[in-house]
C-alpha cells in the first residue's frame, strides 16, 4: 500500500493527539490492514515533525531472531528518539500519570 500524503499526515496527527492527550487509539493497521512498512515509517517521520523535537538517537526493535519469529516479522525495526524522550534523568523515576499504559510494578532505572 502506498498511502496518499494527506492520509499519512492525518494518521500522524491522530497519533500525536493521542500522545498529547495520553489516550489510546485503535492500531493504524486495524484501520488500514494493507498498511506497509514504508507508510508506517513515513507516518512516524511526520509525527516526529509535529513533535518539533531534536533527534538524539534511535531505538532498535526485534533484534533477536527469537523475537522476530514470535512476532512473525522478518527484519528488525527502528524508531527515532527525541530529546524529550529521556526517562527520568534526575530522579530515576517515571511518573505513572505521564504514561498511557503503565506497568503495574514500579521500576527504578539506574
């Protein structure tokens, strides 16, 4: 699938609004079952533009063959990390009310 630019922008805005409001939304692939990897990365790029933050790094996902097999995907994926995504640099704690779906156990990051 190759989504039109207007749809990519609309989906990026929907994700950004959900993030700002700390509200879950349906997965984009449930609305667009034929959504492909190229579209997904473009939606992510557009959402990062809406955030207006500086890129500070990248996050890799599904780097182990076992996880890829479990999730039925062929390749690792990546995401962009921005300056405001750092976790609790000062206190080492994350405020649960800043999360959409917090874990039930408190973790301390060292």
